[in-house]
C-alpha cells in the first residue's frame, strides 16, 4: 500500500514538473515561454512569456536560431488601429514584471527556418542589461492555444 502511494506521489510530482515550465537565473524568473504552432508556409511567429525579477533590469536583446531575425515588438492602438513595431528594450521591474502576450509586447520571429510544431521546443536567448544572457526553451503550443486568465497563471 505504501509502495502504491509513493508511486502515485512520484507520478503526480513528475506531472507537475512537466507542466511547470519556467526558468530562474539569478534575479530573473521566466515563466512559461511559449509560441503557437504555425502553418507550414508561415514565415513569422510570436513568442510569449512572463518575466519577473527581484532587481530592476531591462530586456535588451532576443535571439533564436529558428528564425533569420529575432526582435522585441510591441502592439498598441494608435488612432483606432492596432499597430506593431519593434522596440529597443523592455523594462523588467520588481513592481511591474514584463508580460509578453498576444496583443502586447512579444518576441517576433521573422523568417522562420521551419514550421513551429505543437509539442516541440526551441531555444531562445534573452539578453538583459544587468542579468546577462538567459537561454530558455520555448514550448510550442497548439495553434488554438489560449493562456488561462492571466497569460501565465498556473505555469
């Protein structure tokens, strides 16, 4: 009986660990980096995550071998029209974590070298002004994936 309970607890822990998808390096915590699967002919995609810190910092560069070019972008309403544009950096503060989510700040993957396939992961390097380079694995979610509530709750 004890053996069965232990096995069940181990399985539960393994399931929880595989579901929890985050990276902590120094003062930075990057929660659930993800992207949606793409159609075979798609040339661009976005990557999203939540970045928290215990000391104010700034995300200054993003890079991935999966695309010809990788940029930080922002989407915002301007004169009643949603516009997307590259940004030089993104503040990450103790008071205001950086939320990269559809319709807002995001990593833009331009010139994909291959389609993004659900269930796969790809590396993404995040360079911070103070925290240095942090490499994360971006999980490719289904094309219809919608983050629950807060874009990163439960991850």
